[in-house]
């Protein structure tokens, strides 16, 4: 019987890094700017939606002996981020001593929400051979009207506004694909695929509240996973909410690490 606990293989750390790299690549694609850099660390933030701030490592092992004045600059850079900025925290980040020390000096409203990083080896994926419901079809977003529909469905599904201007930047990314699921020609579900190397990241899987519970999330996931196979991806990664995690486990995804999303106050 297959288990879905944390991945425990020799390349587990590489797969975790691949998940984070894919996620950060998506944030950069939405529009980003450099906030601060020091000692192999860079702090970035989105120029608008989705209002994330995150760290990158420019060296494999940033020196733990960061001068105190440099850490003071890092603290100031974090504190000067706009209120409401979401700063995702995860084990890899908190193991970097300058970052952990700086975060201890900052004030947050508390965790906004938790996400479970997950991975699926596509060699274990069993494609959908039964077909999809007759009333359901899938289309790639390529036009302004379809992008507007994608953002409207995603906004309703997640309960926050998905900014069209930022999502539009993804249409210029050759490795990004936005997908709309239609039920009898009415858009009901969304998904986003971002390819980074041999990794396919799945994001923004959402279903209209009035259409939930009908299997549309599973159907669009099966469609997206089949697309990842066609693109020769080896692994699929995502960050699951508590609501979505059971579906992903049923599809064969394994847990990697937790992401604690905090809000700067």
C-alpha cells in the first residue's frame, strides 16, 4: 500500500529545493523588485499582487558570521516592507541564522495560513483513461477575455482578488500555461502550470463555490498532470491548502515540508 508521508529518498532535499525554486520563479513572473542583498542573501518583494516577500540564496552556504550592522540592515529591510506583505516561512529559510535572527526582531500578525509543500513523481502517475465528463472541456488562456474569465473564477474560488495585470504577465512566459475548465461553455475552474527544468509546478487550482463538490478539481488536476507528462516533466510540485490536500494525496502526492505564511504588521 502506497504511503503519503514526507518524502524520504536520497534526492529529497533536491526535490524540496525544486519546489521552492518553482514557487519563487512564479512570484518573480508576477513582477518583483530587489529589496536588500547581503552575504549571499537577497530579499525580494512583489511589485503588486500577490504581495509576497521572499529570500533567495546566491551562494550554496551563506556565511553564518554576518556582521551585526549587516543584520541590522536586514531587519530594517524587512520592517520597511509594506504592511500586509505576506512572508512565507519554511524550514530551509529558518536554518539560515541571519534570517532567523532578523525575523525574531520583526512583528507579524500571526500565521495567515499554512500550506503543505507536496511532490509527485510522474513515473507513479496513472493517466486518466476514462475520459472527462461530457459537459467539461479545457482551454488554454490566450486572449484578454479568457484571462479576465480566469481571474474572475480564481478570485471567486479563493476569496481574494486575483489581479489581472499581474496574471497577464504570465502570458508572456513561454513556460507558463493558464487553463480554464468550462462546464457547458461556462468557466468553472482554473489551474496554472509553470515549468522549471524537469519540474512542473501546479498553482491556482480553484473551482467556483457554486460548482464545488462535483469533481471538477480532480478533473482539471488530471488534465494538468497529463500535460506535465507531455512536457517531459519528471516531478510535479505544489503547495496545498488544508482543503486541497486530501485530493492531492489521493492523486499520489507526497508531503515535503510546511510553509507558514505570516503577514507583516
